[in-house]
């Protein structure tokens, strides 16, 4: 079992940056695949970025490639999402999630943090 708590959301102008953090409880954080999802009003939840354990290979949705960077600090049980060149269409609730085995299926979820990008 792992508990996830996101922080760092807020209101930013288009072109600006935000860094989201997700702090995890438990002693086995380093074993989890970590992902960031987002859900905008009226839209389905989508996987934005993910990072594997160990060597930490990453995945990015096409819509954020080159603008967002996912990273993890296993010593701090934390995963980050650096978001640059933000666009109004990035506005959504962002969720952190942990997976035991797959970049596509997640077992534990945070409560979400709102990101609003104004034009």
C-alpha cells in the first residue's frame, strides 16, 4: 500500500512554468512505476508522463513532449513533473499514480492538484 500526495498546482499564465511534486509513503517507492495523469472538464483522464523504476526510462504523451519532464528522487520518495511553456489546453486536475507492474495500469492514486493556465 502506498499513499500519494500531490502539490505544486496553481494558476499560471500561458508560457509559464510549474513544477508538480508527489510525495509517497512507504518503503518500497523505488520499486514503483510512477505516472502523472490529467483530466480536464468533460474529457477523459489521460496519461501525461511516466517513469520506470531502476534506470528510470520515461514515457510522454505527444501533447507534452519537449515541454514536460518527469523525474524521481527515490531517496525522498518523490516524483516530479516539470511543466514548461504551458498552454491553456494544459488546464486540468493532475494526478500522481503508482504502478506495481505496468506503465498503463496503476494501482494507487493521489487526490489531484489543479493546474490552470490562463491565456
